[in-house]
C-alpha cells in the first residue's frame, strides 16, 4: 500500500490456525508538528545588507524583501500589499 493522506487499507494476519486470524483497518492521517511556540515570518521592504533576514524579537523574523536574492523570486510589492512570488518554492528555498 502506498502512503498518501486519507489513504485507507486493511491488514490481515493468519497464524497457522484460522481461529487466530486478526484483521484491522488503517487510515493515513496528517498531523502537523507543533512546538507550542508561535513564530511569525514576514517579508518587509528592507535590505539588511549581507544577510537576508533579521530577528526583530525571539518570535518575529523579518525577511528583507529588498535583498537582491529575495527580490529576484519574491517580486515587487503590489498595490494590494502582496508579493507575487510569496508562494514560489524557490523563494522559500533561498530563505534556508
């Protein structure tokens, strides 16, 4: 059976005698890992020089949207206050 969210299947085990047969149902569920600490990550219209981000406090990470390696994938801030590349996987990879 493949592993996929909401995938279900059955497991059956027969041990020598039919009276010892066991059956069960399984369902793959997704559980988000949480540490209990709420971090906030947000792009800001700043450039922090040689670094791409800066901790504002222990729970808030400011991402320098003006940094050349970030702007390249994030794009320019639109009039609606959004970045066109905010969901771009490459943008998220650059942050690491």
